[in-house]
């Protein structure tokens, strides 16, 4: 993206004096993330249209954690990192990871006296650097990527601590994925372990997301124009002010953010986006850093906004080429944020964090003080996520315990339709081709039904659940019969209060 030098900017006041007193993490206004407001420190460095990611960049620099930028060619990834290093007065190294050999990083090994090993250090070697930039890291050879790993993770090369290294940065094009039209050939998904070591994984803003003024500023910029000393000083002071604010923000919101992330981890697992406990701790620290940076522009900035933007920029799956469904992510964020403001003894805490849908139903039906709307949402979500067989068991349990009356009409109607088919034998006609998989599944189903006791009410319900699953094409292969039956019996046991 085009760049230009900026006019002088005022240096901000220390943010620690602007932090409002801690407030509860709840409320409808805090539950919806707002578009970040940015004073334009990056624009001052000649990089326009970065207002949406500026608090994230400032937070990452202030916290001195690994930062990865992902974006199309020409979006100023490398320039952003170079200009940041220059503004901070760092001794920095830039490596094209697609071409670099490890000797380029550490120098050439030289045996020393008494069996020791030293390195002939070249001016380009990493020793003594305050910041390092690994450009095109997604095109790096696996063996070199493995050696970059400890540099990013623990600031070590060949087991030796890089004492001066404070910032570890990288940049890459979006990883190639099947079916995408704008694939970058050769840009491979990062190894999961390496991706998980980058605290921030930022998507660079696209050209279409820039305002008209930002686009015009970028088009008219001179790429060779150096930022003014005042603009560099303003950027450096913004990073320093953010760093000074970190303890105050952590003291004010840290405990509530831990509750938020704990609830979020369970919800992300349900959404198919599990994160490690290490990543959970990273997200807490990321939110603190981003909120501290946001306070520079707006002393009334909301921690919920920092939480949402940090979550978008804090999942390693993006660097692995895994699509992140932002609709599900936003729903999880809102639910977890709401939960973080709930009293510690409220049963919703453990309910929302419970990943297993059957156990969630068991906990919800046993808790009698959950409001109707929230109870209906919990049950509807668990019912939709439950496996065939388990879903039938949930429907039966809700009617047996009379908790169906606690549901909203729409949810009760949906579950009631399933229960009506299980309470009475499903009636249907189907034509099956001999020797087809479905015919074999039906034969196995009949054999299973013949072994059940027709006088046992539990067996009667289970038999109807199996037939309903076959009718709804949830049983397609002989093995599916046993899978559905096991899900039914297991769910019945859990819902009755037995061991999971």
C-alpha cells in the first residue's frame, strides 16, 4: 500500500492517568464491539488506513510479544514493521524467510578451545538485535522454520539467550487453501505449534475497507519519504504510554478478563475452534494491552471492544489456513462477555462453559432459577449440537421432568415434534434397493430391535429412537445403528444423574 510522511503530531499524555475506575464487565453497550478510534500514529509513519489495527499494533509492541501480520501483497506489512522499528530506535534485522539459511541468522560455527563452539558473527546476524522481522515466513523451509521457532517462542538461538532481543515479528501472505480463488502459490499454512507462539495474528486491512480519504492519501504518498522526527517521537511515546498503562489496566480488569476467557474457551470448543490454555493466557494479556492502547485515543474506551478485536487477532487458526467463522466467534464473545459479569454463584457460569451438550442439558434442567429466555437458548443450542440418539434422549428427558414448560414456545414445539415420534412408533414407508448400504443398515436395525424387551418401557423408547433416526437418514450404514444406540443409552444415563 502506498505511504507518505505525516505532518507533526502531538505527543499523547501518559495513559495511566486516563484509566477510568474498574466497572463490571456487563451491560448491553459493552456487549457489542464498536469500530476502534485511532489517532493515526501509523499514518504519521506514512502507512495509511491502519486505524482498525493500530491499537493491536501498539498493544503488541508495548507488551513485547510476537506479532504476525497476514495480508495480500502491497498492503505495507513489511514497511509497517520496519517503520515501527525505526521509530522505536531499535537495532533491527530483516530476513526473507523464504531464502534465508540458518547460518545467515547466527553466523558460521567456529570450534573454540576446550571443545567450545562460537559463531563468526556477520553484520546481518541476529546477535545484538533488538527486533527481528521474518518476512515471507509462510514460504520458509520446514527445517529453517523449526529453528526460527525457539527465537519466536523464547528468544533463544541454538540454546543461547538473545539478551537484546525484545521484539519478534513476522509477515506472510494468506496461506493457500483449497477452493480459494486468490491463493498465493507457495504460501503454506504455518505449523500449528509455531502459529500458537504468535500472540497477535493480524489481518492487514484490505483496500476496499479504507475510506476515500485514506485511499487518496495512500495513492498520493511518496514511498521514499521518511517520517518526520515528530511523528516518530509520537509513535514511540504512544508505545511507551501503553506500556506504562499495562499494570493499571491489569489491576482494574484482569480478574474479570480471566472469567471471560475461561467461559470463551468452552464456547470456542463448541464452535470447533479450540484453543490451548497457553493461548487463553495470551488472550487475557492481549486484551489488557489493546485496551491500554485504546485508552490513548479515547479515555472512555470499553474493555469489551478490546476483547473483541483482540479475539479476532488472537486465534492461531488464521495462520494455519483454517477459516474462522466470525458469526460464531461474535456469538461466543457476546455470550462469554455476558457470563463474565454474572455473579460467581450463578449456575450460568458452569452451564455456558460446559462443552458437552448432554451434560449441559442435565445441568440446565437441574438449575431452577435460570430465566426462561436464557434457558431456552441453552437447551436449543445443546439440542442442535447433540448427536443422533442423544438428541432423542434430550427430548424424552425434557418431557419426563416436565421442564419442557420452561422453554419458549418455538423451542418447545421443535423438541415436542421429536418427542411425539418417540412416544409412538414412527410410521413411514421406504423402498430399499437390495444389497444397498441402507438395506444392510435396515437389516442390522431389525436384528437389534429383535433383541430388545418389548415390555421394557426404556427399550420401547430406544427402539422408537432408532427407527426415527433411520427414517431421518441419520442411520445410513450398519455401524450407525450401534453408534446411535450408544449415544441414546449414554445420554439417558447422564440425564438420569449417572456417570458420564
